[in-house]
C-alpha cells in the first residue's frame, strides 16, 4: 500500500470515528427538595441550589469546567485556603438587584458581618431592614432534550415583611460543545412586575445588580497569576468596567500554576438593553448589568425601570466555561452563533 494512500485512509477513519462519537449526555439528579445536580456523562457539572437557609437567593455551585476543575469561587459556601474571602454575597453564579422598590436582593445578611459566621448578625441593623429575598416558588419543569437539559423555575422577590415586590421566570439550559469540550449554560430571566401597596415594581439604577459569575480566585487579575478580562470591544482589565459590550471573557488559571481557562458571558441581541453594561472587577466579579447606566457611568440617563403589574423585561445570556483564552476558544465566533439564535 502506498504511503500517501495509507495516510488518506487513516484520515478518513479518524473523521468517521469523530462523526460517530456520541454527543455528551446531559442528565439530572434531584438530590433533595432544595437542589438539582446537572451531570455530563454521569459526572457532576453543577448543582442548582433553589433553597439555602444560609442565603437569600438561588445560585449554582460548584461549577466544574471541561478539565474537571472548579471554575467559580467556593466562598462563602466553603472555606478554601488561600482563596479571597470578600463580598460574601458573591455566590458563584446568581442574579440579584440591590434596589427593588428600595429593597436589596443583591447583598444578604452574611454581607453585614463580611462573611464571618462567628459573628452574630444584628436583627436591627439598618441593612437588615432593607434586606430583600429572592425565594424559589416553584420548579416548573426539568426538560431533557438528549444533548441538553432545561430547568425552569419561578421566584418571588419579597421584603422583610413578606410583601411581594417582583416575580421572575428563569430557564437555565445546560449543554456541552462536543468539539471543544466547553460547558455551556444559557440563562433566560424574565422579570415580571407586580403591585405592592398600590405601587408598581421599580428597579432602581444600581451598580450592584444583574446576572453574575464570581470566577475562581487564581483567575482574577488581582491574584497576579495571569488572569485577564477582555470584552468584545477589546477593553481589558480595569478598562472593561462600565463599558457596554456584546460579550466579556475572564480568563486565567483556575488553580495556581494551572492551564489557562476562561469564563465568557455573552449578551443576546434580544436581551433588555443590549449591549449590556458590564460591572466587571479585577478581583473576580463578572456582572452583566442592564440596570446601572448612571451608576456604571455609561450614560447620563437614569437606568431605573418601572414595571406595571404583568409587564416584563427579559435578560438573556450564554455562559461558556472553556479551555484557553478568548482567542483559543474563539469567543467572537461563539457569540456570532449565539446571536443568530432566535
């Protein structure tokens, strides 16, 4: 057999084998009434915590990346030696807003004592009087689609007296890219206005608001281990803060001396106030914040949103946990593909 023909035959066999490789299987496991595990080929990808008595909101944690390493910070769910323990309300992967009719669902009681559980939280502390809660109301559906799973829930936002301030319907779709190994979560959150004491829902212009991911500490720029922020405009690190962009990528090692990984958040063109402003910080916070116009210095316009009962706005994002930096993961192409989806 001629060498050239042999090489061609091997290439054809490899191509056929690649085409026959089964897609990653996404499954779920209800661990209790409070959470659901998302599995990729039987291994944990993430856990969606609907209810946690330690906090005031649902969140996802841990989030295991394509190389088997956690890609978001463990604190305050778990203490890890060497991990930065600031902002106790930054629970891995979550949504919050610090001014919903004057009440705060971004911070939480643990924020008052800076995450120190040995300290008692004063019930009469001024921040406790304005502390809001995002309460899981109903697990509407877990839809298995073979190569993806969509978890749909509804949530109530309430003040300390239990008065309803806002509701939401959120759909989280989990899937994987079989070519790159990237792990992906699509986040669609529809906020629905209600009436409280005769007043509509008001979402104030706020810096601390929006959909967020707190990356693993070594990935942060401040850790000085090669972490880097870059957005679709080419703004990097501190210069990316407050800018409007179609996507933002945070990349660097997720463990000391480890390979470069990345967390990209993409903002769909149909999302409210696309392209979104970014509240992204060098210490590891990555927030798509459509509400902070004045607060993020992106505009002289007040970003306050008033929703009458039944009125809605929808926030749509895709989060890609990938290997390499934004170039190696080709995040611009990933955004183009996402933007083309209805």
